[in-house]
C-alpha cells in the first residue's frame, strides 16, 4: 500500500490591497503615542495651546522687554577706546544728534533771538544732557548745534519728534529752516511697517498652500498652527528679553524663522496624514502613525536648526549669539506645536 506524506498547509499570502496593520501602542513609540493622545482629545489640546498663547503674550507685556543694538567687544581696540572716553570725557561717548538752522535771506545772526529761545527749549527736553553752542558757516546763513542725550536715540521713540518740533518752533517762527541730522534720524524717521511685510508673507504662503492642497481647510491648517506657535514663540522671546538683552532685529528674525519652519513642519505632517487616510486608516490611527514617522523627522530637523542657531555663539560676539538664541526659542516652540497641536488639528 503506497505511503502518503502529509505536508503542512502553507500560510495564506497577504492581500496587497489590504491596509497595513495598525501598530500597537508598543510599536508607536513615544512620539506616536503622544500624537495619538492629542488626536483623541483635539479640543483639549487646542484649548491648552490657546491658553499658552495668551499666557505668553501676557507675560511679554508684563515683563516689558527691552531691546538694544549696543555692541560691546571686550579686548578690542575700539572697546578700550570707548572705555577711555567714558572715563575721561563722559559727554563724548554719549548719543548725540545734529540740528541745522538755515536762512536764505540775511544771516542766522539776524534771527538770533529765535535761535536762542530754541536752544533754551532744547536744554529743557527730557533725556537732553547738553546743547552745544551753534557753529556758523562762513557766509553766516547756516548754523548747527549738537544735542547730547543720556539715552540711545532709537529708544526715545518716534513720538519724541513732536517734542523736538515744539522746541524748535521759535527758530521757525523767526524765519529759520530747521533740519535734523546725525543720529537724530533714528528719531524722526518713520518706523518701518514690518506688519505689512509679514502680512504679505502670510498671504503668499496661503496662496501657495491653496494651490498645493486644492482645499481651503487643508491649506489653513498648516498656516493656523504655524501662526499660533509663532505667537507663543515671540511671547517666550519677549519674556526672556526681560533678563537677556536681544538686538532689535531678534523678534523679526525669530518670527520669520518660526513661521517658515512652522508651515514646513505642519505641511510635512499633513501630507503624511492624508496619505495614511488614503491607505484606509482611521483619523486617530493616521495621526499616531504620522507622529511616529514624520514626527521623528520634524524633531531631528528642529534639533538641527537649534544647534545651528546656537552655534552663532561660537563667533565670539555675544549679541550675534543672542539672536541665534531668540531664533532657537521660536523653533523649539514650533516643534512642540508640530508634535502636539498639529495631530490634534488633523
């Protein structure tokens, strides 16, 4: 009788069209579990971030950050010379500006009474420590005086122009033309409209996102989360500016970098999330998978940018390093929002 050999049945071949098995909690890793929790409680996460935004902006307002572009380079000849001036001639090292008086008819001396009243009014202005004697041109039609201040002129604010105009009114009434020169330009010059340029950037980003996604909702999500994270980041920079002296450009740089990486991170996560939905995963699982994979890339990218920004301290110029610190704070906040707020909003 022939012997029959039994063969174990072969395992069924996997269906290539079936969605990939959803990873369990152990497979998700810390980022995946964090993203999944945020996706399961979206309203709570969004509310927490909005509260953080309000707290950061309120803290910045209460601290009242002070920004300064004063540069000190210890060990250099310029620093040694500045110290010598400060000790020997304190007035020479203080901020100053020029005021020029001119007449087309006659000479400045013909209108000396108006000029003297103006000089007296200038001496009575806040932050003015000295007003020099006018120096007159050879033809007698032009004179200039040096006004010395105890405060950096750009810190006086554009409103200080009205005080200068009031003080120089007697000279104008006497028929003298008045012009502000030197560093007084920092006071009388109209401040740049940074909000307009930032608004143009936001609108441009929105148009690009609309073209990329073809959906207003999908385009608004990366932009909205980026704006929230930038608001928090700028609030944090403002609070830190209460104890660390940042340059005036630090806020603008931090805002631009924060907005750029915020949109980039959110766009990266949103694209992966949409692909997981197409593959058949439910929204919570898709958010967890997105945080596990793309979230890791976002974290590495943020750390790379942070290290690059902080490496500015290596140049030996502390004010440059502090600009990098401001940008780093914005990037860290943006990365935290990408790993928590974005999964909740997906």
